[in-house]
C-alpha cells in the first residue's frame, strides 16, 4: 500500500512537471514551486517528518533564484518538496507501529 501511494505521488508530480511550459523557469514559476515546498515542509514538520537536508535545499534554491538560475532553483525546491512528502508519509505510516525514541517525541 505504501509503495502504491509513493508511486501515485511520483506520477502526480511528474504530470505536474510536464504541465509546465518549456522555458517557464522564471521568478513567478520559482515562487509557486517554493510556496508548495514550504507548505510541504510545514506539513512534514507537523508530524516530525522533515528530513535533514530540506532546509538546506530550500536555502540553496533561494540563493540560486536570486542569482537568476531559476531552472536549478526550481529543481532543488521540487526535490525538497518531494522529500517533505516522503517524510510525512514515512512518519504517518509508522505512527503507532513502533515506539518512538524519547528524543523524537
């Protein structure tokens, strides 16, 4: 069941990426992707599922966007968003199955 959800999520992300017009890498496109990534980050953090490098990816994506490299910035923000979705899924699928270590509570 878990792999089916991940496959569905990956498929949905792929379809969304295909819907972007070629050459759409600009500030507006980056802002949309960044907003989605931040929302996913907050959702993952709400269940303690934010993965270690997400914050680094988002900071680097913002620096890249400021320098005008929107394509790389968008790709990095999407990577962060994907990790947030996976972290959320990981924590919610594991909830109640095993006891969390005290430092994770």
